[in-house]
C-alpha cells in the first residue's frame, strides 16, 4: 500500500473541498482506510474511516453530517467530501490504511500502518 493524498487547498468558511487518497501500491482488500487531521500544536484527530470490504463508515463527532467518506473500487481510491468547512478545521489531512482493523480501533491512529504524505487544508474566516 502506497498512499497519495491530494485535494487540499485554501477555502473560505462554509465552502466545500474534496480530498482524494489514491493507492499506488496494490489493493485495499481487507483494509480500512481513514482520514486523520493534525493542526499545529494539536494532537492528530480522527476524521472518518471506511472499510474497503462492505463499505461501513465511521465518523468523528465533529464532522458528522458535514463530511462524507466514500470509495471507488475501480480507481482504488478513497475520497473525503468536506462541506461547511470551519476555520478551526485548518490542518494537514492524512489518509491512512490498516489491515484487519477492528471496530473498536477504527478511530485510533495506532491501528493504521500505512500513511500518506498529508495535504494541507486551510479554511479562512
């Protein structure tokens, strides 16, 4: 698994942005793929995750109802649609993949072995 995150940028509060996480090395079979974010001086925060097999999704409380994680089997990629963005959501967004992640660990960064390089999202007020 080789992850490549893209789609970040500078937007205004209330705008939308779509992040992409492409797998350049193999397939996501048996994996869970997640998005985390980290703002300067803050801990890494779970945003959303999806099971490649079955497509079950999980969200952090702060993004429920505004963010949607999805996958494209043909493109071997995962997407994060972010709507109604807030300035406090300015951060580097990372995609991560983990094999055999159990439900209770889905929100833990320790459950994911493979990480992309991150993409910067800046939301201006």
